[in-house]
């Protein structure tokens, strides 16, 4: 099983989403089985960042790749809940929990 991990840092907002989308596309071009977005080092995200995550999710699904998020902050959790988008994503508390879920498959 090929797993690719992206770790955005700083802000995922209107100024950085094009770069994030391009990086996600580049990663998906390598045809991983799973794409994990580890948000541990993300400090801030706005609606543009949320749109970028949805773009990555849809692109992954179109490529036949599983997609997951881990290590989301309370703010990102709130943003996902407030927009009713939390159910779109497989969300793990941290990378260790994500890895344990893979062992169960």
C-alpha cells in the first residue's frame, strides 16, 4: 500500500491554496493508494483552505485514492462542523491513529 502524506504549514488561505492544490495534484499523479493530509502544523485556515481540502478529496476519489485528514486543530474541527463538511472526510486524531486504522483493514 502506497501512502503519501502532505503536511501544510502556516496558513491555508486565499494566498496559499493554489500552491496546495498544485502539490495535491502532483502527489496524486504518483498514484498513491492513500493520501493523508496531516494538519498538525497548520496555524490558520479559511474558507479558501476548506475549498482546497475539498478539491484534494475529490481529486483523490477521482483517482481511486483514499483520503484522510489527521491532527486537526479545534478551529479546523469547528470550521468543518459549522459548514457540515466533517462527514465528507475521514478524520483521525493523529498520525498514529491513522496508521492503526490501516492495520485493521
